[in-house]
C-alpha cells in the first residue's frame, strides 16, 4: 500500500527480479540435463535436446541464462497485466487491471467488502458497481477504504443469501438473460476472463447481479432502492 497525493494505492506485488532469476536457473538446469535427456531413446523432443547439448561452452551456458531470464521477464509482465491495482481517494475509486480502467465516484459507493477473492463495491440496494477477482491483502484493503471514509463490511455481502444458482431455462429469467448466461458459462469454462466480465456487464443491464464459484454462476435480481 502506498500514498500518492491523498490517494491510497493497493496493488499486487510482482517480483520483477525473482521471475528472471528463476527463469535463468531453469534455463541452466535445462542446459545441464540436455545431454542426459538426449541419450534417452524414449524421451520426446530429441532434436532440440541434442542441439542444446551440442552447443560449445561458454555459449551454451550463457545462452541458457539469457533465454531463461528473458522468459521469466515475459512471465512477470503477463502477471502484471492480470493483476489488480486499486486507487482509493476521498472522491472515488479507480480499479486498474492492465489497460482496463474503471472509475467509480465516491457518492455511488454505499459499501465495500470481499466475497472470497472478489473485491466488491456495492451501490444502492443490491446493485454491484464492481466485482474484481484479486490476491490483494484483505487487511490492507480494509485500511485503505476505511482511511478515506468508505464503509467496509467485514462480514462480507449482506445480500449473499439472495443468490441462486443459474440453471438453463429456469422460468424466472428471460430468454435473453439465459442466452447471456450460456455464453458466459462457455467463457468461464475457457478461462476467458475478459469475455466473462463483459457478459457480466450485459447481465447487469438486465438487472441481474452475478457471482462465480468454481465456474458455477449464481445470480440475484438487482434492487437499486434503499434497503435496511
């Protein structure tokens, strides 16, 4: 957590040094085992292993370190693209994941809580303004929001019991909603987070709040009015 001109920033730490070091170590291990693997008749990828084993020293060792470190750096960058950054101010909240940025004004936010790994910003009634999966520290998040006067619900979602599991063609939902749920189920099964998030927004336009649990979808009707 860091402070920037009256803003509190909470972000997932990406160990930029650690990833390249691990990659370099794996590269060296691969180079060291290349000759042994190439000698095994049943081992796959014999051609690449023989090529690595045939490279002269110190070219082989240096190349293994460089390529491994580069691969680790790429993994660190991909990790960063998928990580969530939360900026909290007295005026609002900015949620950033890679190039995707969502800004929510302070008056819209009634409460904030964690639902498992999901950070949820609750608006009027049961309306969810945002739901973002993350690995951020719960205590740090609570401190960040509380420091700027937001209501943090340590008990979690006050309307959790209203969620029902979605099943195809249940009569309470329209055909349009079922079509979106079916498309979203396919996205969840393919681990397509972007498509699942977009379809969540489409369902919200129909007055439906969605949460996921082990690739199962649960829903509740959105109530934007005041509730006790």
